[in-house]
């Protein structure tokens, strides 16, 4: 691997003052050094941007941008892509932590396996105090990824990808909340190849933080996910899809009562996940049952169950 190859790291941020320094330091201290670190703040109302300005002054690899108005994650990422110069694009979130060899391992994989255009890895879940609360294996078997893509995203968004993939897809489509899933499905429609380094748990994803995707999107995110998959099936049949923003607004509309119920449901589900990590299984099942007060959560859990059945057969 030639470390002369530039890697652009995109980090969108919004109100993550408690976590941003640790997140960015996990990129600054990577074993792979030839990085441009493009951080795009989406009009944070806390001290996030000031912390980033201080960090930018200490490392010339950081390029700090700020949106003029709050624009959500898809637009934010595309603003960063406009100035990215690397051969590869890496993703990072402002409240998570990267293993220090994550970018090196993924770039090495893509250099050694030129038929692949993108690679992800397995994950470790942490809480707001950095306590490990679970693991999530991201599989490498292509047939398995194709079989399960309806139920789960085949790669977590913290992948490393060739820049030309982003150029071909014209960046992310403005479906904030499932922009990564939609990106992968559009990649698949165009014949690009992706996989994971299955045995490598190289990223620590933070769960339970106020303001993250679970609390911000809830029902909307689940509806968006179904919409993104329906567009993929449409492309499979017709060669193109009928995406438009007016329809996007219609398919994600909901009522306040259901949103409120779902927010409680998500909190119960997170509690259940944390109790599982503590091996308190009776309480875990109690909170899991409570999480089913939302019909959208039930649908999500059924998808997870279906996925688990497929994985169980695969692992036999």
C-alpha cells in the first residue's frame, strides 16, 4: 500500500460537544497518516463548532466547513464531497470512535482487492459513557449480503469507498435518515461491489445519545427505509426509479401521537439492548415487550428476526 494515496474523511457534526474531540482525535491519530479531514458542521447550537475551530488550528489536515443553514445530513455530506480530493472517501460520525488502524485496514483491503469498490467492518456498540454494550457482525459473504439487504443495511455507513463511486452516483440523494442505505442500493443497481472485513471490529458506534438518528427520525426513518427499498425494486424492474421530493414528503408523513409512542418504544428498546449486555435477561425481555407499543417497532423487530433466522442458517 502506498501511503501517498490521499484519503478524504467526511465528518458531519451537529450538537456533539461532549464527544467531538474524542471522535476527531481517533481520526487524527490513525496509523494511516495521509488524510484530509473534512468536517462539516450543520449549524450546531452548542460548543461543537468552537471546539472544532480550536482543533483545526492545531492540525493542517483538518478542513472545517459550516453550513449556512441547518441542512440535515445528506446535504451536509454532499457539501463536504464538493471539496474532497482523495482517491478514497472514509466516513466518520462526530459522536463515535474509530479504532486507530481502521482506515489503514480498509484502504489496504481495497488496494489488495481491486474488484471491490467499498468495504465496511463489524461494530462495537458503546453507551454515552464509552461502556461496551454489544457487538454487531457485518458479514463478508456476497450471497448473504444480497439475501439480507431487504432487512438490514449490508454495510454500516462508516465504510471506505473509492471516490469514483461517489462521482458516478453524484453523491448522496437527499433522503436524510437513510441516505447511506439508499446510496448502497443505488451502488448495487449500477453493479458496484461492496463487502465487509467481517472479523475486524474497528468502529465504536454510540447508542442512546439524545439527538442521534434513533431519537431524531423514529417513524420517519423507518418509512424512509421502506421507500428507499421500493425505489431499488423499481430500478430492478424498470432500470430507473421515480424518486421525487413531493412523494418523499407524503410517504414520511405521520401523526404526533404515533411519533410520541414510538419515541417511548425506542427508549425501551435501547434499555433492552443495554440489559442484554449486562446479562439481565428477564428485564431485557420485559423492556423488549414494552418496546412493541409501536407498530413500527414491531415491524422493525420482525425484520431483525427474519434476518437472524437467515444468519443462523448461514452460521451452521
